[in-house]
C-alpha cells in the first residue's frame, strides 16, 4: 500500500482569510514547559488553538520536544516551538524534528531577522542543512518534493522583546521570510528599566506600537499576556493571537489555591496576592 504523506499544518494556516472567517474569533494558546509528553497531550485535548513548546526557558531536550510534537499531532491543536536562540544549527535540528512553526527569541535588528529567515530555508535562499532522509520533518523522505516545498509550510515568527527591537520593529517586520511577530512584554519591561512591570503603560504602548506596525505590514502578530484583561486589551489593539497561560504556571497557581484552602493556618485571612504573571 502506498501512502501519500504531507507536512503538518503550521501557525500561518490559522490566519488565511477562510480560516479567519470560519473561526470568527482571535487565536489563543499557551506554553507547555514541563517537558512531559503526557502533560502536552492533556493540554492538546483541551481545545486551544495551539500549544507553544518552550525550548528557551524550559528543561527540554531534542528527544522530549519530539515526543511532545508527536503527542500533540494526534489532536487538532497546532504545535509551535520556541527555540533557545537565533542559531542556524539549533534551528535546523528543531525543524528536522518536525516543528512546523518556530518562534526565534531576542531578535533585535533586521540582520537578526534575516539570519533567522535564512536558517529556516534551504539553499539557495537559506542555509538549512539537508537531512530529510534522516528526519521526521520529511517523514524520512516520504513527503514528495519536501526539499522544494518545505519553506512554504513553515511559519517563522521572530520575537520582539527589547527596547532596541521596538526601535527597529518596522525593519524587522518587513524582513523577507519573516511570517510574523511575537511580542514578549516581560523581557521588554526589563529592557525599558521596568522589570516585572509588564502592564506598565510604557510597556503596553511599546507592544501596541509593534502590533500596529505588524498589522500595517500584513504580518501575523501575537503577544504573551497571562492576565485576561491585558490579553483582551492587546486583542482590541489588533493582535492576531494571545498566549494566555503556561502548564507549569497553571499548576503552580492551582496547588497554591489548594494549599490555601486546606493547609493555611486557621487565622490566615487569605489576603496574599498571587505571583505576577509571566
């Protein structure tokens, strides 16, 4: 029996005109950071649009990322992977695992963006090494014409998360090969001298400036915002998608609530505030 295989969908498939019309709402997803395929599968069955596997701030190996990609692929939820850094060698490995949507962090300039774009494309336009016969991405050379069509199926988002990147946002956004932008208010706040103040008016204004520029350029734009009111505010400003939670943060807050209910001293007033969002 002969099977005709194809690449998995990627994030940009959620933003075609047809997909937007049929969905008639913004896109929402969350980080999966625990590194466990079982946790990823539980989250994949919840009904979110995508799960963002975080290779930058989480204890993930190539093997654990591939296991999570396989677990998520059984569900309609898409998988997105954030790589640790803007490094062509690492990006090649993540693509070969079968990651179809990548977020590259700490992109501060158009040169950084061009490097990321070249890393996800094969020659002559890029520098991605050829290993399709060995890789899940091409289903071990079972996807017809993978080498010539792979870039068409991949979504590349670069992360704007510094004051320098905001200054260079227009050039970064317009870089050929960049499909969209992901805004990180946490690191952005730190770079602006407002560490831990993701909802500070200056940080929000900078994020909204990037959202506006991306929309004007016709590029996908998303933002990380764990606080619901902040996430909705960014959507009202034009963001296409919001990253609204993380598996480990949900577990931390839920277990804190459980402990507060059952293990707090009898005279506790329960007035302690939850830790700040990511």
